C-alpha cells in the first residue's frame, strides 16, 4: 500500500496548515472557552466551504482533520463534516446535499432513547441527528431540543445531554448505513487525535532544545531523549494506522472495520501517552493555565472517549478476530 501523498494532497495539507496558523491562534481558542459563539466566525468565514470534504475521499478529510486537531480548532466542523453529513449521506436523507455543502451544520446524538441523548456542540449547529434503537434516525432543529451542558474535559467543545421531544418522528435506518457513518465518524476523531499528538511532540521537542538545566539543554539528557523517541514512535504508529484505515474506507476494503477500530484505539492511546510525557517533560511550565499544552491534553482525553473509547474499540476488534 502506497502512503505517498499526491501533489493535490500535499497542497491540501499545506493550505490547511497555513489556514489554521493564520486564523486559529491560541487567543481565539481561549476566548471560545468563555464565549462559545466566538467560534462562529472561524467556521463561517473559513471552514464552511471545507465541509465538502465529507462527501469526498476519506483520506482527504483525514488529512484536513489532522491539521484541525493540531490547531485544537473550535466550532462545528468536526461534528458536521465528520459525523452529521456522512450519516445523512449514508441514510439517503433529503438534507444530505445541504449538509455536505456546508449550507447547514449538524451534530449526531448518540443513544437517543427514553427521551435522552448526548451530543457535542449542540449550541453551535442548526440540526441534530438523533440515532435511536432499531436503528432509527430523526433529524430535528437544534432549537427544538433542550440541551443541558455538562462540565467536560475539553473546554472548547461542549458536551450536552439532550431532552428529546416525545413527538419526534423516527424513521428506520439501514444498519449498514449506520455502520458506515459510524466508521467515518470514528476515523474523523482519530485523525484529529493524530494532529493533537503531532503538536504535543513538536512542542515538547522544541522545549527540550530551549530549556537549560545544569548548563545544557535538557534534550541532551539520555532519559529525556528516550521519552521523546517513545513519543515519536507512538505518533508514527497512530498516524500509520489512521492513514491505512482511511484508505480502507475509500477502497471499501473488507478490512475496513478492523482498520478503523485499530486506528481509533491507537490514536487515542498515542494522544494520551504523549499528553502525559509531554506534560512531564515541560516541567512546571506545562502545568500552568497560560501554556497551550493543556488545551491539547484536554482535547486528547475528550476525543479518546468520543465515538467509542479505546477500550471499546479493542473489544470490537477482539470480537472480529475471535468471533
């Protein structure tokens, strides 16, 4: 399998990286923590047009989301392009074209039964796709559900419990369509986690070159070098697993389910591992509110639980392997 990026994909990565460097500074991210609506301008002016990636190759969306994750960008892009639009497309829903074109935004509420559901960024989107038992699907206006925001690890991606109106009209959802959409959503989150992990490594390596102890940079100490190498290995394993899974999804490969489970589990594990060691190697500065590391640490742990924890995905993988 060839992991080499095409010229178009190289341009996509470069464009996305420049976009987030220019339009998503840490000052914006911190402001969104207090004012969620501050994320709207970034999406409306710069990211809405990129939602169309959800209707194309999974590899291309994955590459974009890696840069999105490295910037720990706020807003409804992940929910819309990573979960909502693929679900509506797989289900053949009448709003699928509008969702894929970015004309409407949405999020997906998991476990919509007994009048309760859970979703992210409800206050930032137009629609909520409720997935119920059966499986069944209903797409409702976000304003029609009562959202109770709960305290969550990620300060710039809200998590809410929803009270669903009793008169919601659920329609049957093809189980294969639901599986296809779920795999794409899990892959999207895994891609974001790869970006988070890359930022953690880059930041930690840069700090190890600058921080002087006993008259020399701490990066010259063998114990520190070993930790940095282990972080780099974790990142490379996760990045390779996510890239392979994206290609399997695009090729409708029989190995796609197993590949997605591996990618999500490995990406979450790598992000958590690099958060822990990155925090340690940054020393006292890494524990401060002013440092940007904690923003990535929070995104890493929150994403690890989104669309299946690593442990859940490993359980599913075991079921595939051992029947």
